[in-house]
C-alpha cells in the first residue's frame, strides 16, 4: 500500500481516521503476538539444546561400542544382523495449537522384540550397541518433534514480522500522510471561505454606506 486514493472531504477524513485506528490496534496485537511467539521460540530452543546435550554421551558410548563390535565381528556380520531386525516403531503425528501455530506432536510405540542374534556367538559390545540405540530412539524422535516446532514457530514469527513491517512502514504512514493532507486542505479551504466572506461583507458594507 504505497499510495492511497481519497477525496479531501470531512467524511473521508473520518473514514481514514477509523482505518488508522484499526491499523494501530492491529499493529499492537501483532506485536504482542510476535513477542509471545519469540519467548516461546527461545524456550523451545533451550529445550532442544538440553535434549541434544543429554543424547551426546549416549551417542558417544553407542558408537564406541559399535566400533569395537565391528572390530571383533566384522562390519558385514553386523550389517546382516541389522537387516534381520524387523521394524519395531509405530509413529503417529498429531498437532497441537501453540498461540495459533499448529506444531507436531509425535507419538511413538516401540515394540519389544526378540533380538535376531545369540549373545554366545556375538561380541558383548553388540548388546551395548543395541541397548544404547534402543534408549536413543524415542529421544531422537522427540528431538525431531522439537526441531519441527522450532521451524514452525520461526516461520510464523517471520510471517508476523512482515505484516508488522507493512503496517509500521507503509500502511500507517500512508494513512497519517493522507489525514494530514486532508486536514491541511480543509483548513486552507476554511481560511479561503472566511476570507471570501469578509470580502463580501466589506463590499456589502460599502454599498450600504455610499
């Protein structure tokens, strides 16, 4: 809205003032929502960092055990064992409303199954790998949920920021300029009308007194 068409009339002035009032109220509401979303965004960021940091030691232990298992058993045997493990995770994605933003909620159901290998003919490290990654799986899914929430909140904050910028830098200044112009125009016209009335009055007075 870089330009605005209007007629310099009192009715138009009233209409523009109403539009300005609505725009200012809308701007305030958007700014309040933006501030609230930013607070929520940083809270979720902190949640993501804590969750990620809690996973790092388990990841380190899991990959250390995996490296040792590969040394003792060979990578090919471990790959064959991994291929024989059936899918054990059922994932359902739902959504919840966070200040008008739909963010994902990932519900998981992990089935306990019998491992397709014997502890007697495999490395002890393989059991450590299995336990660690079983522990990591729900946490990784939770991390994905939090990460998706961060993306959704970030997108909404950007969208609101664009609307705030349009109101602050284009719509409200344009309305203010239009209102100022109409006020100036009407004031000038009133002065001209007043001057014209005075001239007519003087002419009539001169005619009345020859």
